[in-house]
């Protein structure tokens, strides 16, 4: 029997910084008002990414995801990001299963 590590899962939430114009949010707000949801005062649109990666430990996984966000997944000039890192469950597998 061998073990094959499962990847870490990083849930990344990217949002526009406060004060950055959000035309998509304005469009959603207008649509909600047209549907009769007049109590809505503001809508900000962001994105959620689920990234699976293999790393030696949580610190290494977090460093990798932070680098991904800073270099590609988020625009640091106009966006912020939050990362929720979920550790893998190591499962023993029968070698013949692979």
C-alpha cells in the first residue's frame, strides 16, 4: 500500500477595493431595483476561485496561493483577496488502484 497526498484546497475570494468603480455591481443593483428589490442600496461584484495544489505544508501552500493572487488571480492595484486554506485528508490507497 502507498499513500498519495491529496492536494490542499484554497478558496480565494477577490473583491474590488473600496472606492473602485464597479459597473457590474451597478448593473446588478439596477436589475434588482427593476425586479422590485428597492431595499438594496449597493451591490459589489467579486469572484471566487477554488484552487487545488500539492504542497509540503500549509505555509508553503499559502505562500504559493498568495503568489498566484499577486501575479495573476487578483489585480493588486484595484482588488483585494482573501484565502481560506483547507488541509488535505491523507488517504491510504491500494497501489493497484492507480
